[in-house]
C-alpha cells in the first residue's frame, strides 16, 4: 500500500460530511453507501469515479457530523486516498481507522481534476506525474501510520488483543 | 500543562504530555446513541470477542430515531433496545433525552474524565471540565473492548470573554461571536478552552453551549475549568488532578472578546460562521421557529425563551423539543412550560427532534426557520433549499413573536 497511483478529483474547502454522505441516506444499509459518495456536491461522482482514484480538497475536508458512512462511501466508490490541506478531525480518524489514507498536503492548489498522482506513503510525498511537481505529506507517522498499515483499527485491535493473550 | 494536557496525561498514565505527542489513553466513559451505536458496532464488537472492558463505563441513549417516525426508525430503536437488554446495560436511556445532556444531568460526565463518544457533539461534556472527544462508530467498538483510545495531544487555544453577561446575551451569542471572528476551522486539531468573567458566571447549561459549539470551530474538544460551588453533581473523577484553568503562556493562542461590545447574533445559511447581528437581518421573514437540540433544548434555553414569551403570542409556529425528560420536569415545576404554551408554542417529546432532519418537524423546500439547533448546513433539517438561521433562545423567541429575524432587545 505504500505507493498508490490514481487520478485526481478536485473539490474545494470545507466539504462537510453532510455533502459526502447526505443525512437522508443514514437509515440505508452501509453496504449501499458507495452509491451516494459526495452526492451532496456532485450527483454523478459515484458513477464516474474509477477504482484507485484520489479525492483532492482544500481545508477542513470532512467537517461536521461524525458519520462514518462518509468514509465508507468514498472507499466503496473506489477512492484510494484523500489529499487535503486539512481535515475535519473525526473524518480523519474515521479514514485512518477504516484504512483509507487521509493525507495532509499543505498546498493542493496546483492539482487539477484529471491529473495523475503518485502517493508514496513511505517517502511521504505526492508527485503530480504530468508536471513532476513533488508535494510533501506532513502527517501519517507513529500510531496513525501503524493503524493504516494494519488495514484499519479493527485488524489493528485484533492484532493487539492477540498479542495481549500471548503475553 | 494546560487543562486538556493534564487530563490526557492522567489518562495516558504519564507525568507529562506535550502538544503533538501521540499517546494511548484509558478512557473513563464511552458513549453512543441509537444512530452510531449497536446497529453499527455490533458486528465489529462480535469480531473482537464481544466483551466490554468495563460495562459500568458504557452509556447508550436512544435519542436520534425516537419517537420513531417510520418503520425503519422503529426497527433501529427496537434493535438498539434489544441489544441493551441482552447486555443488561446499566447506563441505558430509552427515549429519555439527548445523550450529551443526559451525561451532564446524571452526573455521568465528571471533571477530569477522558470521555469518548460516537457523536461529533461529544465535546459538550467539556462543560464540567472533562476532555470529551468524538470518534467514529468502528473506533468506538474497539474502545469498548480495550478501554483505550489513541490521541494526538492538541495544543490549546484560549478564548477569553471579559466583562459580565448582559441580560440580552446568551452563551450562544458568545459562541457565534467566536465563529464570526475566527471562522469554522481555526481550531482544527486543537482544544478550545473558555475562560473569563462572563464564562465563570455561567451555569452548566450555558457552559454546555460553548463546549458543544467547539466542534463547529473544528476543535478536538471544548473545555471549561469546572466550578464546584453550588453544583452538587459536579464531582471530580480524581481529587489529585489539577483542574484549574490553563494559563496563557502554555497556550498556542489567546483570543479576547469584550462582552459589552457584542450584540445578539444570527448564523445565516449555509454555514455556522456566516454570522451577522440580528438587528441587521430584520427584513428576513420566517416560516417557522424551533427550540431544541443538545445545544439549545436545555432547561436554561427554555427559561430564556420564556422570558421573552411571557404575556406575548407567537406569530409563526414555534416548536419546542426539550433536550431531556428532566428538562420537561423542571420546566413544568417552575411554570416555564405554561408560559411557552400560553404563548402558542407546541411541545414535542424529548430527544434530538428535528435537529438531525430525521423526523419531528422537517423543513420543506424553501422554508425559512430560526432555530437553536447546532448546525445550518443545507439539508440538515430537511430539504436542501430550506434555510436554517441559528440563534440564541432569546432571539428565536423574539423572532417567533414578530415573524421575522428580531434582536431580542426590541421585544424585551
Ligand atoms: S440534538 Fe442534534 S446535534 Fe445534538 S446529538 Fe442530536 S442530532 Fe446531534
């Protein structure tokens, strides 16, 4: 999972979890969440995004409600990583805890929808393949990276519990 | 260390922590409701062996889908109730009110605690000097088994309100003043701690508005150093922990507001930080008024509204959803409910009500509502073209009387 390549879908600042997964779908089963990904902003997004694509945004992506369906919807729709200048903190946790890289890139302004990107989590950088621009990733160290590498907080916790039983 | 750092250090079993440190901490309380709780966590819990680390520290409230408006709601409520019974959960509240408010009323949230909850407004419990943070449902399931949460220690931003509170202002106006000048993202990854003369004079109900709104500022938690005099339910979790307010030198930033300079405010759609003086919006006519939610349905909110409505009649429908059954009891006892009903308000069952746009008074296309709820995101209370104007209970009541956005000073 350390190196991922995908096409960028660019959104603006302050995208809320209400826009990523509108409240009216909350009573639906989570297995259907992918159909409604980002439908509060772009009704067609879920139909057009390809597996492995990246969502790129400005500040405070995933602000507002703690609904985990926002992360589940993006994953199910095929989104492989979200790059933003900053995240709503519960969205950030939910992303890491569900194994979706939520990557803080201090300046995403040079990225356009359709750009091919390479995310290297080991080297902690994003390369815009068309221009060769290299952008630093400033988060994902320590515990959050360990959870991400384990594939999320559930497999991570399973491993911790197993370790405790052995000890 | 700041107040938030001291509480996290205790929970992490360390003598000190500093902003940016990543720690594992033991939680004092883990809380969830019918939307984020059993229906989401049950399968994960089963996968992890299914045993709570400490059932006494688990709280569940049915507050979102109650009273059920559809069969789907009824199924969610039924599943939640059956799950709670099966596990013989002691701290289980079934349609008795909003979880965040129940934690404070019941004395479950205590000064010095580290509380995690599967809801973004979990930060409300910071009103009694706890560090209370929201997490997702999956993460909560893992915490229920291990009792541990990973945290990055946040830097603290101090927000100070100088001067005494005048009668026309409420904690909601203070919170909106902060959002107006600093925006909806100034506190991302940070703790917001409120201090100052105006805050010290507030009771827990009003303090809870400030800590509740911290999440709208992007914060990890909102906190106020506890006041113990006159609050018999406020008992520290650990007598050894220093719960005094943070000093400015330890904080990342200090923002000072002069209360005397503030006026009643309104957050206009589509964002919590689009804040204007109520007096500047008096041309905006309204279809509905709403008093409710974890931020705006507490006993103090109803009493503030009653102050405006005594001897007056509403001109547009005013719906009141008390946050909890205890709010109903205390406002029944002191005559507040009588005043509201005499003025023409309609009372609903306690709980989240229309705040999350699930039932109990959704807004139709283009409807304009002034409300004490937590957020005004398009679609939050119903149709995405409906307009939600957020305001204090005083401003909502005054606006219900005139049928347009109104500075309460005009009516009081
Ligand atoms: S009252 Fe509103 S903001 Fe508070 S917990 Fe319920 S739905 Fe959420």
